C-alpha cells in the first residue's frame, strides 16, 4: 500500500507529535504505509457510543469532538482530540463497543488504520504493544489529573489551565499574542470544565480585565502567556 498523500502541514502534525515521533523509523513507516486519508467537514459523525470499533485513527489536521449524552438528553463535550493524536485503539484491543460519540469539529483530516491492519501491525511489530501501553498510561495520568483539578482547584485556575492546553495545541502566534485556532462556544468550554456557561463567561471577563486574554466573537486570543500560566497556578 502506498504512503497516504498529506499536505506538508498535515504530515508535520503526525510526524512531530511526541508519541508518534518516539516510535522507530520502521514502525512509523509501517503504520503510514497502511494508512488511508479522510478529509471531512464540520459535524461529520465518526463513531457512536455502543457501535463497533472499525478503525484506529490519527488526527492530521483539525479536531475530533468526543462527547456523551447526559441524563437530560443533552450532548456534552468531554474532550477535543488534537492534531498528532491517535485514538480508538482501546476498543480494538478489548473488542468491546465504542464508549463515546465522536464527531468532526471544523474541517478535519484523519489518517485511519483498519482493524485488520491494526492487528497485523501488532503481530509484526511488538514495539507497538509497549508504545500503546505508554500512550494509555499517559491518558490515565491526564484523567487522574483532571479529576484532581475538578475536586481541588477553583474554576479560574482550571479555566486558565484549559486555555493553556488549547493554546499549546491550536495556538497561532501573532507577535506576542497567541490566537487559539480551535473555535469553541463558551458552552463547549464550560462543558470541558464541568461548569455553567455563565460562570465561565464571568471568569473569561475577569481574565480580560486583567489583560490576560481578549475575547473575540469566534476566538480567544492569549495576550500574555506568562500571566495565563500564573492564573493556572493560583
């Protein structure tokens, strides 16, 4: 199978990501030789909770919104999968259905590995087992950190920390400013933080008054990263 055709930016996002770049050259080549490319528009559904696991997926550009449905029937955002991140391997390992809904957020490019090719990669490259174990350990650490923050840190610090993560993943430097390229409604940001939109709006206005960021109609712009870092450590 030929190497998938990606733009320079898309291939850079895959190759430079910390997890993928830590793999051996032979394993990276084997993965990309089996990959197929999908370019999808905003809102395209990728997976449904309870559905079968068919692919292992890497985000080359854009984002994937992972969500669930609340008891009231409302779709709630849990996280956004950023460029360079691979996901979907857990359900391929244990053979159980998908645990959450996944939807394309903005124009997005994905590289996919079929279930059969994923199994073949595991059989031919034992390195992949250890690499995926490291990846899932990292996911667990992030999850426990999130639980700790939710129960021990004020909303203002959690919001600042989330904005730092978004700036690192989607930031576009414009002089000293960093424009967060991922378009999120305040309701989406509130869901990520487990808070109400009204409270998040109040905290954003406070950061704006402090000169930390600027709130635009469709974007957030970090004015002083050091001040935002200080707010995250309060």
